[in-house]
């Protein structure tokens, strides 16, 4: 399985890393990165359906204890597209705006 990231996913991931660098230590940042890589590796291994179904054909995974959710969708039989990373403490209506 191939996992690709949209520009929005890349931007929101970087935004979260920046936020974590402002309020957490390098150790917490490393845990977040490692947890994200673990989820991506599970998707590569084909474990797509084990994650929570969200909007329509979109699924999501909670990353660690940081209240961050990664949203993704199966685009083709062998391709998953990561749509965005979202801090669940924000207004949930922002998700719809980011997915447009």
C-alpha cells in the first residue's frame, strides 16, 4: 500500500510540530512523530479498515495522547491519501474548511 500526503496534510503536520515545539519538550515531539510513523506504517501494511470511520469514506486515527487526529481516505486499491492532521481541541467546523 502506498501512502501519500496532501499539501494540507503536510501544512497541518508542520503546524502541529511548530505548536508542540512551543509548548512541549523534544521528547514529546519525538513521541508524536513516532506515533504518526507507526500509523503510516500500519496503513502501508494494509490495516486501513481498523481505523475509525469519519465523514463519508474518510477514516481517522488518534495520535498518542495529544488530541491530534490524522484523517485519510483510500483513493485507489493500493493508495491511501492523508488529508490532514487536526487538533481536536479546535472548532470541529474547521475540519470541513480544511478538507475543501
